[in-house]
C-alpha cells in the first residue's frame, strides 16, 4: 500500500516556520536558520523546539540531517536576486546560501539519502538575475542531481489580501510525465520566458506542474485590521509629512478618495524612485483591498502604512506585526516576537501559509502518496 504520510520534511532557512505550517501531511524532522530571533520564533511555535538547529547552512554536514527526507524545502535568502535589491546574483554572499544548501543535497545523494522532492522558494527576480544565468544554474544543479523540475509563479493575493508573487521551483527525484504548457494562472509569462531560455538539455527535464486556482478570495485588507479605536494613529503633522511624499498621481488618487466622503481603507509604502535623473523617496498608495508585498523593515519599501479615509479626512498609522501575520495566513494563536520590528522582519522574510498548503495538497503529497503524475 502507498505511503500516505506524514512525510518527513527538512525545512532550510526556516525563519518562523511558516512553510512547515503550510505543509499539511508533513512532519518536520530537521529545521535550520541562522537568525537567532527567527529561530526563537520557530521554537516558540513548535512542540519540539530542539528540531531546529541554529547554524549557517555552510556549517552543516549531512550527518546533521536525520534519516531521509521525503521533502527538502529551501527558502534561501533573496536579497541579492530580488528585483528591488542589488542584483548581485547567486554568487553574492547572502543568496549564495543556496549553494550551501545544495552542497548538503549532494552529500545526501552520495549517501543514498537524497530527498524525494525539493522545493526552492524565492522572489521572482531569480528568473532574470544575472541575465537568467542564476535560474539556469539552479536548474542545472537539479538536473545534475537526478531531478526533473519545473516552476510556478504564485501570488498570495489569490488567497490573501496581500500582493506577494513568489517563485516555487519543484523538483522530483522520481520520473514524472512531462505534460504540456497551457493557459494556466501559474504558468505566467515570466515562467514561460525563463523556461524558453533554458538550454535544450534542461528543457528536456522540465515539468509543467498543475496547480488549480483557489476559489475567489472574499477577504480584503480592511477585514484583517484591528479596530480604529485601538490603533496608534500618527499625529497630524507626522501624517502630513508622510503624505507629502506622494507623487502627483498618487496624491490625486488619495484626494479623490477623501473627496468621496466614503470610508476607504488603503495601504501605503515608501519606495525610492528615480525622477529626472535623481533618486527620490516616494510614498505609494493603493485602495484595491490589497496590502503591498510585505518586506522587512530594513527593505526597500520599509514598513507599510494603513490609510483610512472617512468623512473627508485621512488618518495614517503603521501596519502592526499581528496584522502582517494575518496577511501571511497565520492564526491568532501564532506567537509573535514582542518587538514590532522583529515581528515585521519575521513576516517580511516568510512565505504565505495558504500558498504552501495549496502546493502540498495538489502537487507534493499526491506525488509522494500515489505517484500521481501531477503535471499539466
């Protein structure tokens, strides 16, 4: 009879453990992270805190990894391949951590313990960093390691009121029928272009994974926010100074909402833009029911702000750590760090739980349970 789990999971670059929480039907037998604050959060939210090893992935060896994993999940640092970052590529210090992870996968294979499945999660910029060479290098490593592979682009906005497109490269050690590229919400133009640019040898091992779109989301940003009366609003002077960073287009957008007199809830975030050859900080605002992509407080967009327009005026406050956790699909029972900055950093570096759950339910567990050929 086919094994129906729970399946063994290695969770690399685990952060607060959101990937593991989304991987229903899996049990984490090993986790690691380098960040002490994130490791503390992982341990605070797991029954067996000793599973997590606080270490740089480069300092781990295969002997640190127990048994054999059915799935190895790696959400390696993205700063050097992010479209918002320095584009240093996978050779850069932080995103180069992927190769520390891959060194472990190679070592496990030499011992006959290669994971049956591997998922590599990252920002969409991985597809184009170093003119696409980084993505091709990851695919080459998987190919050389005996895996067939493919990728999907999934935006958390399909499940949650947050715009958060992410790349998921899924690789199987066992043969999978190749399938066909099709009109599919997760086979985006960026995915198709990256696949088309691969060498023929790698295209031959490509799988078009099938992932069904969820039911239409019926929750917007306003539904996940704390009540107005308990929020810490910026004073008028601070709010006005922040709103002065709006470009003329975004200022007009805000003014139109204020003039309507209706209650509208928006999200705002700072960006550095180049205007007339000079870099300038701008505030960008949206009233489409979505938050912008959560990032760490030290990232390019810094902390997000909530803007509530009602009765002909606008009030502004910072998004809280708990609200960020809700935007990642976490329950209220998830223990957050006491520091707001630490909580926002934890969420900004994480993966949205419902997206991971969809991958587990539709692709990962079926492959492990029944050998179902889940390609498109």
